[in-house]
C-alpha cells in the first residue's frame, strides 16, 4: 500500500511540474518595435532644452558637442543597433542620477549586458578625451610658506 501511495505521489509531482511549465506566466515580453519606440520617445524628449538639462545635466548644444567630440576624437562609433547620441545619453543619465544598471535597462529598453558594455565603451572614449582636455597638476608649486594654505 505504501508503494502505491509513493507512486501516486510521484505521478502527482510530475503532472504538476509539467502543468506548471506549460502554464507558467511568462512575464512581460517586448518586441523590437516596442523597444525601439520607447528609446525613440525618450531620445525625442531630449530635444527640449529644459528636459535635456534635467536628465543629462547638459543643454542640447553641449550634449551634441560632446557627442561629436566623443565620435571624432574619442573613437565612439554608431553601430547597427545603437547610436552615439543614445549611448552618450545612457552614460550621462546614469552618472547624473546615480542609477543602477537595472534602472537604465528599463529607461532605454536595453538588456543589462548592452547597458554595461555601452557604458564602458563611452567611459573609455571619455578617458581618451581626458588626455587632451584635462590638465595635469603641477606638483612643482609649493604652498608650504603661503599663509592661505
């Protein structure tokens, strides 16, 4: 009798597992068109100067100038799926609001891997620009005898 109950219990577990696998809620899935529409809408809001300053901490003119510099001198390129403006906006938005990868995934409708990879690519381009635009500290100056210091 115990063996029969064990077999019936095992059959119940297998049936429940198969049913759960076939009828499980799959969660929210996005098709590529919806994802591209979300990105296009967000990028279009940046054409308003006030929103651009709030989201990226740069006005439109400076944002476009930064994109141009990163493209020409930083080596940033537009790929088949991602534009230079989008990745620079992703980078600046992350820094401006101290956001996590998961939040940026939702805002830009991109995968976590894409967000991380693109962030690091832009960071590398910014570091390349830093060699040209950031002046190194002159350690030869000594303020030891200056009363202000």
